C-alpha cells in the first residue's frame, strides 16, 4: 500500500502522486474517522484504491462504532484498473467502481463522499522514470488548511460542512498530547470538545478562503444561531478499557486533571479566521469569571473581555472597514492573553496592531475559571448573537512565545506555507 495506516487518528493525505501499488490507501482500523483524502493523483493500482478495513476483521459487527461522518474524500483523480475500487467492511461489501463507492459513502454520511474523477488515460508524464508531473490537460490540486503548532491546544474547529442528514456538529480537531493518551489504540476514546450547532442548516455552510475540498466556513445570522461545547463534558471522568498487542488495560482517569478551554491563571490565546460584522464570537464566562471575544458594531472593533471576581477588563483593537462590493472579507486574528506581563496582544492578518485597555487587568494568580459552557456565536445571557462567518477557530493555553514561535512564522506557514505551493 502507498499509505498504510495501522492505528491512525486524524490524518490528512492530500496532493500526493501515487503510482503502481497494490493499494493506494489502506486503513487497518477505521473507527476513529477524521481522515481527509483529497487532491491525490492515483495511477496503476492493481488491487484496491480505498481499503477501510485493512485488518480484514470485518467491521460489520461494529459498524456503529465507526465514525464515518468525519471522513472526507474529495477531488482525487484516478487512472486505475483495480480488482476493487473501495471497501468498507471486509467480506461484506466491495465496490467495483467510483460511482458505486461514492454512493455508499453518501449512505454512510461521509462529510466528503465524492472520491474524485476517473480517467481512461495516463495522468503523469513518465512515472516509471521518476517524472511525476501531470500531463498536459490534467489538473489536480486540493487546498487543505494546515495550522501551525501551538502550546497546549484545547479546542480546534474547522467548520467543515457535515453530510445532509448527519450530526450537526463541528468536530474538535485539537490534539493536546498529555498522559491521558496512553496508547494509539485508544486515542479516539479521549473526550473531544465537539461544537453542537443550534438552529443551523447544512445550507449555512459556505466556501472557505482556507480550504476548497468541501464548504468549510459557517455563516451566523446574528439572530438565533450559535454553537456550544459542554464544560461538564470537557472535564468528565473516564474509565478506559482497551487492549494492545501485549496486554489489556483498565484505567480510570480523573477528568479534573484534563486541560480544557476553562482558563485559570494561565496564559492563553484565541486564533480565528472569520468575517465579522458584530456580536459575540466566543464566550466562556458566567458573568463573574471567564472570557469573551466580541465584535462591536458601533466602532467596528474587536474586543477581548476578561472577567475576574465580578470585574471586567477589556482590550480592544480597530478592525479594517469592509471592502465595497465584497460580501465576505475574511481576516485572520489572534487575541493573546499574557498573564505574567498583564497584557493582551492582537495580531490581525499577520501584523501586531495597537491595543487599548479599559478596566483593571486580573491580578496575578487570580483565576478566570467558571462552570459555564463554551459558546460560539452568542453571550452567556443568550444575547448579542454574532453576525458573520467563521472558517477556523482555535484555543491554546499559552502565548506565541510559550509555543516558541512568533506571528510571522505562524502566518507565513498557514497562508503561504508548503501546503499551498503548486
């Protein structure tokens, strides 16, 4: 197999050239879902292109445990004559054509269910001699957002459209590698901070400036639409039972030890790709303690509010004016809270911008922790609904400096990095 995934979790395979293998993609255990296969050029495959039951154990008995809905297949191209194009459950189903395989992906509510386009002619110039350039008239390229690494990411959401009829959630893509991740066989069991969508339809997802595999930005109407992640679920205790190749495990984990989006006296930052008109973008506060990120309509500024023991501190920066004739104008924003230096920094479209303060910055050692849920698109009082669109959102328990990086490095990677090179 060109790509053999044993115990995989949250992998993206895009813009590869695959030539003369028995299988293009083989996934031993598919339960975790969360994979992307896009923009790949696949030629001369003899056995199977997509094998989602590579361990040959037949997933039919455990089909309900497979998270098909978070998988995306899109914009690949093929010149192949395999014995079988795709398989999901060994000895139960084999799909001989792209069309048949795509129809089954739709039934199982894959977020991206169109594997791509099939050609009857060679795609690459001379792959047997090492020339993997595409032939004239053949095009294939997928745009997939690849975020730069940050310290202790505790929430990360790519607003990719779910399948019609699927769960209206935005999966949490964060991966904060703590001691709770005990073995690769159980990564998928660790609680995720998925966002539940309220009052949205699939049609509210639009094309994204950072990805083109499926619509990957979500429009908020400013009236009644919002998303939420449960504070209690993010801290719930877990009892893990799993087996590796050598022994079984039976481990209890205290959820209070898990790092979450509930901030104490630590540094943190919020990263956002959005088109904001007005309203609360993000809220994690109970009115006494917590934080919120808002777009104020009266002077078009972005404001980060910190609540501590009933006192509010606000840091704000001016947003650019909308561009005439442009319906959606997305910006990249980082709002960074440095508790050690008692400051908030804003970075807009890759540049640090002037910040103004009002109120008293939370005292050293004081906590912002609270029991409120994380809300995206409105405040805790059920007011100030966000009007705009969100493409990408991430929360990290640290500053850029804590992550041993800077805004230039992050911005250049995300918006001009290797993943975007042609």
